[in-house]
């Protein structure tokens, strides 16, 4: 046995001992610095500055800033700023890191979790990573696919989860588990070498090596027969379906540009122009893609198709890729980096990412990831950048109609991401004090921020005991109907009170929640814990089929006085998403 083979065997055995929840699939999770031995060199001081891109809709911004070209044109955004940039398609992040370390390029382009792996293992201060710009948030380009029988995250326990090692989905997996009070040890991790193609999460699902796979949208479409349910034909996986896309988890996958510390210090003005150019390009692209008519729009599509997809004829695919992410622009960069209390801001997200990476064992201590500390007001003035007001993520009317329809049909649980959880109240309770419900309110505020495209359904319920006593005593049907309606009205009112209490709780912590994410449902006593007669939970002759069963104890009676929370995906609802 060779020394290299023996070393790999030792690593495999170590992984099984230290991380028994891993299902080996050819990759061992280990610190990035242990995988890359490229010597650190000075940044090359001649020719165009090399800037990496990847195959993603976010990278329209760099191409357009460069004049819809690989090399800067004189009349482009970057050209007018005096920059000279050569764009290089480089999907292999480790290849990017090698160029970054050697000095071939001063920039890295990647997901924020991947970038955080660069905070440890390299002691040379020249290559300390400094985040220059938030490029985009993924809002549809990344998908979690699951096999049959997996309905909510609770069903992930003990299941095999495939993802790319050192890839863009490790933090997303950790967030999903953390939001359900689960740990990485609650699932069996299947780290794969590549994001797509051979030795990828999609291949693991196809080969029966995984039950859950974090994939990119083209692989999702292939696995699920065009985004429905896999038939088993034409390369799909029978029964596979999309569980969630990054449209629902819209504040998790952040793509950024990072610059070397030495280059930032010696070329700060150039890096400032690079960042402003991206923001200006994103503004122009927003207008072009909103109108979809001009020659400039066609030029941008063709350039992206040619440079990223390798063919000027791939304009249809190029157009679709633009909608898989949300361009950050000036306003979101300012908010992301500049608002200390923003729960999905730079500091808070990085704190979570480093906790996640330590749980995976690819980071031991970590260090604070720096950002460029731009003067955003000066940036805005210098490039006439537009500050856009915050817009609601969801169309409240469409969401309300969808939730009501599903609630009445009893199908709301079909799109549920996490298991239902509840808070309880006492008879005649009028208020929901944050001090009493702080834990639940904190969870809702956190989940609303992480899953910005999900709907928080607040279900108010009412105590049926008064109705049941009235019915058993012979009260007429007309009066019973009034009692039912009063209970329904009260449950709606309670749901509204809880929503307002959550928003006030978040506001007291400096957090602004998006009200379009909340939908209120009044159940009255149609969903008692004791069950309905129609379900077979009781057979009292004096009850109608749709009547609630009488509670058998004081504890059972108290369980009906509750508000339930469902976090659901509305991706299938046409028109639900506004800004996404």
C-alpha cells in the first residue's frame, strides 16, 4: 500500500470514529487549508486584473459592468471608471483559491460560507480575505430535493443528506436543521466532491446513496422530471420532488466578492470602483430585464450565453438564470454591511456560519471575516447609485387566498417545512405578552429572517367547551351557529394579536419583520386536540359529525386554547412572490 493510500485510509477511519453520522461517498470533510498548498505570492502587477466568475445568474453583473465582454471595453461601466479587468469562468472554488494565493488574481468569488473557510489556516497577512461586495442572494437557483416519505424537516432525522464538500450549501443545511432544533448529528452526512455532474449530490440521489440532496436548479429539473415529481424516466429519480428552493430560504445563500488584504490596502480606490461598478451594473440590468425589449437587453443575454454557457444560441437558458437570484445592488449592500441590528446582516450571518463550519469540523477557532468598510453615502454620490426602498417579499392578497384555500381543504400541511408548534393561552386572555412567549417569538423572528420567502401561518383556535355545553343542554341550532361564529371571530382576533405581538417583540430588538410573510387563519373549534366526531375520536349520539369531541380532562380542555404556527412554502402559487 502506498503512503498516499495509507494516508487516505487513516482519514477515512478517523472520519468514522470522530463523525459516525457521516456516510462516506468518496469525500472527507477537512479544513480547506489542509487541501491547498499553493505558496503565497504577490499579486501580479501587469496587464488586466483577473476576476473569477461562476456559472450562475448573479454573474450577469460582472459581464455587463465589463461592457458585455470578457475584457473591459472603454465605454463600459468599469471602463469609464478606469479599470481593466479580465473575467475568467472558474466554477472550481479551489482553483480560484490557488490563483488568489499565488497572486494571479486578487479576488475570490463565492458563497459566504465557502469564504469563511478562508479565515483559518493561512497565516500570511497578505491573503487575509476582506469582503468587498455582496453580489446576490440565491432566490431559486439552489434546491433541496427529497425522496418519498419526507414531508417536514422532522422527517430528516436519520436520513442521508448529500451536499458538496466545501460547497455553497453546507451553511444552508445547518440552518434548516438549526431551525428545527436539530444538529448535524441527527442526519447522516454524505459529502460529495462536486456540485454537479459526476460525484455530485444529484448523482448520490440518483444512485440511491442519499435520501436528501442539495442541488442546483438544472439538476433539480432533471431529477424531478421538470420540477414536478420524478417518474424514473429520462434520468429522473422516481418519487423525487423539490422540498425547498432558495426562493423560500432567501436569506441564506449569499454570494460575495472578496479581495486580498494586501491588494485592498494598496489599491483601495480601484476596489471601490470595482464594487461601485457592480452595483451600477445591477441597476442597469434591473431596468433591462424589466422591459425585455431593447437591443442592449439582447446584447446582455447573448454575452452571458456566450461567456457563461458557451454558446450565443443559449439565450433562453441565459434569460431563465437571471431570475434565480436577487441582485443586491446599492441598498442591500448598505443594509447588509451597515445595519448592526439587521439579523441577516454581515456580522450575524458570519457568526452563524462559523458555528456551522465548526460543527462540520472544517473550522476550529476561526477569525472575524473583515469587510471593506465602505462609505456608502460617498459611493452613492460618486456613481449616482439609486437607493431603493424595502419592498414586501410576498403578495399578501395572493398568499392570503392560497392559505385560506388550503386551510379549508385541509391541505395546508402539504407545503409545510417544519412541524407545527404551538403557544397556549388561558380563558378570556386578551394579550400575548412577549415576556411570556419570548422563546416562541424569538424562533418566529429568526425563521422569518432566514426563510424570507416562506409564509408564517398563525392559526388561532378556540375552546369548544361552551358550545358543547350549550348543545347538550338543548340550545337551538340558530344560537349554536352564533356561538360557532363568535368562536371563529375570536380565533381570528387572537391570531392577529399574536402577529402584532411578534412584530412588536422584534421591533423592541431593533428587527423589522416583513408583514407580508404573515398570514392569519381562524379555526374556531374546527381543529380541536380532542378531534372531531367525523374522525372517529368520539361517538356521542348528540354530536353532529363536524362537532368537536368533548375533552376528557382539564389538560385536554387546556390544549384547545392555543395558537399554532406553520411555516409553509408558497412557491407553487403563481404571483405569490413580489421582489423575488
